[in-house]
């Protein structure tokens, strides 16, 4: 079996050495070089043709964002950003995703991370996922978003904030991973302000990044959207992003009160991803019952959410899997389809209209 060729780009000799150690623990990965800055990285890419690049953001001479732009124009290939877990780092990371990076891994402890081994499993997993990414689809996605931004009406008026609806109302729940931070912006801006049901999004993402991601979604969303907090009342007409590093589940309200609360929990332990799509979707199924759920599984590696999608569909829920046509990584949706969990298989740009149709039925 051919080994995956990886190029490490980081201005810190310590980081280059520690990241190399991480990859050397996996027999399927070969580190072909370690570059000190963006200029050296471009030379190594041209000469060594790596399959995947891990790219630091803060570097002298040529920083990560500039290097990323050159890589995607001259030698397009999957890039994983290595960013410090700070607010500034998260903003820059979102810019990198918009420029074509496939995914990112947060450096615990800052730019010079002495605790980088803590994210070793995540880094290896995402590098392997990135190797499966279809860059032409990622480029298509970015082009389509630009076209939609020119034609879609901007939501500049006051957002509706609907009060708690009657028991039994519908709910929309998304699951997504690699490629999801870009793909969701092909869908969420096209859901109307009067959708009238709660919307939950579960994205595989560390807790330090979910607050900023929720704010970016809110800026493009016609209805109020926030990062979910423990104890939030789940309200129709509002959207919630599951925070990172914990699972988000539903719980009944106090005696005599209708509706549900959002709860964050570390349990179950041992899941491959935290937050877990399967955990949240399973909790939504238990609370709402199948016929009231519209579940959507978008791009991502692995199978998180596939079992819950199958359970929801068997219980009478409506389920949508993103088609291979637009998936950056056709992993999670493919698993949902193979397990019978996808009633509809649609490209990302057709999903919003289908959600509206199913909610309004």
C-alpha cells in the first residue's frame, strides 16, 4: 500500500520535530520534508509533490495564508491548517478555510505548543481525511457561494425571535465534519426567517472555535443563531451550534412546562468525536419522535451520524444526505446512504429548499 506523503510547514524547529514524531507513529504516513516558512514550502511542494500539507499560520517571510493562496493557485492539494486555540487564531483559520484549506487542527497552548501530542490522533485522522478530499468540489463550492452571495437577498432587517411553539413541532438537525464549515454556508443563508422550527448544527470542532463559528453563521442567517449553552430553552425559529469538546443533548423542562432544554455533557465517553452527531441526533429522536425530525448529514470522513440517520428514518423521520456531487469528503453521507438512512440524496445547493418543503408539509 502506498504511504501518504506529508509536508510539514512550521517556522518553529520544535514544532517541526514534534509534528514529525506524531506522523512517524503511523506506518501509513511518510513525512517527505519539513519547511520553515511559506517560501520554502512552495519549493518543497514543487519538488516533492506531497499528498497533504500541514500549514502553520504565523510564519516570517511568507505567512500561512499567503502560502495557502500560492499553493492552491500553483499546486492545488489538501491543506490542513495548524492554528493556535485563540480567538485571533480562529478568525484566521476561517479565512484559511475560505481560501481552500480542507480542515484545521488547533494547537493547544499557543503557537509554540509543548502539548501538541494531545492532538496527535486528531491530526492523523484529519490528514488521512484530507487525502480523500476532492479539491475540485471544494473549488466548485467556493465558486457557487460567491455566485449565491451576489444573487441571494441579504438579511439586513431585524431577526424574528419566535416564542416556544406547541409540543410536537418539528426540528431540523445537521451533522457535518470535514468540509462542513464551508458547506453550511450554501444552506443556512437560504433558510427563511419564518422557518419556525429550531435548527441544531453539530460540527466536529474544538470548543475554542465553536463560539466564533456560531457568530459567523449568525451573520449569514435570517433567524437568531448562537452557540448552544447548557440550559438554553430550545425555541422554534432559532438556531444552535453544538459547542466543541462536549456532547449536546435534549432534556425535558420542569414540571408543567412544555418543550426542551439543551444540555451539554461529557457522556457518553469514548466517542470518536466530541461533539458527536450520533449522540445529538439520537437525543433529538428520543425527544421529538421520528415524524417530527428533518435530519441532514453533510460532508465528512467516517460514519458519525450514519446510525442515527438510519434510526430516524426507520422511525418515520425525513432524512437528507449530501450527494457525492458536492461533498468535499463523501464519507459520513455515504455511510448513511449504505445503512438506509437517507431518504433524499441531494447536492448541497438543493438542500435548503428541500428542508423548507419538508418543514412546511
